[in-house]
C-alpha cells in the first residue's frame, strides 16, 4: 500500500472510532466494511479490525481514567461475566456462518436505538437501582450473552453493553460509555483479538495505520463525551445504533 493508502486507513479509523467512543460502540460500522472494500476477505478483515479496535479502548481509557469515576465492583462484574462469552463467541465465529447472526443482530441493534429514542429521559442521570440475587444474576447473564456476540460478530455489541448498563444498572449514558470503552474496547476486544489473531489470519502491515487512527479516535470521542455530556452522547448513540443495524442487514460484498 502507498503512503496515501495508509493515510486513508488512519482517517477511516479516526472517524469510525471517534464516533464509537462518543456513542459507546459501533466502530465496525465504517471500519470493517472499509477493510473488506479495500480487498481483505471477511475473516482477515474481522481479525484485523478486532485487533485495531483494542487501540480504541486504549485511547478512550486514557481519557476516561482521568475522571476516576469507576466502581471497582462493576468493573470486575463486566469482566468476569463477559470475558468467558467473548472467548466462546470468538471460537464459534471460526466455525459458524455469520450471516444469520448478522441479520438478527442488525434488527436488535435498530431496536436499541428505537428504544432509547422513545425514552427521552433514559440515561440522562444516574438512577439508584435496588439489586438482589435475581437482579445480579440476570445482569451478569445479559453481559455474558453480549460477550458471546462480541466475540463472534462484527459490530453493535458495544452499543448493546452501553444500553444494558443504562437500562439495567441505572448508569447515565456518559458513565455507561466510559465502562463500555474501557472494559469492552480494551479487555473484551483484546481477548477476541487474541483468539482470532492466534487461530485466524491478520493483515499485519495495515495495523499501524489502523492503530494510530483508532487510538486518536478513541481519545477524541471520549473527550467530546465528557465535554458535552449525556444529551449529545444519547443522540449519537441512537444514530449510530440505527446505522449499524442497517449496515448489518445489508448483504455483504
């Protein structure tokens, strides 16, 4: 690839991951199709995208950790419940044709955006949630199932985690996006990238440009989220979920 091609990859990653860091997911909406359009087969594009998306989590983490608003118990819960699902999903994607799952996930993702849009006050402030054994178990199971989707499919699962944290745990959108990008972007995607990178094929010479753009986009999007607050984050979330869902429903190349 030429210098211009690498600059193009940086720009694609910057825009895709900047929106993702602001909305709490959806980097694959632009980045994955772009890699396929540039000539990578789907499995190679997916593995390369997963590895690059770890830089999104790293960039966002640098910004979000400055705010120091994380609860240690919730951090452990998201990791413990989600990581086993991510590993299972990453192993499944190498064996199962993904098209049916993409269609189902596309419809569900559009539904997430519609659900958020129909509830104007959702995620605009933190809500105290009374947790018992049933609530805790259901919450962990939800994170596990989203983890399976995160490991096996292409886009939209970060958005699902964001809305799950808002709806089930009472977080504001800004708080939920911070958890999603630090834990899902860095640890969930890192685990999936490790599995796919080990068992699959990666286009390593494209990664430096993608990593630069992803890190910068993650930091920029996280900064905008803290600057403009829950209202902007909610609107961007709703737009990105619908566009991601539509992209998943469209037939692949």
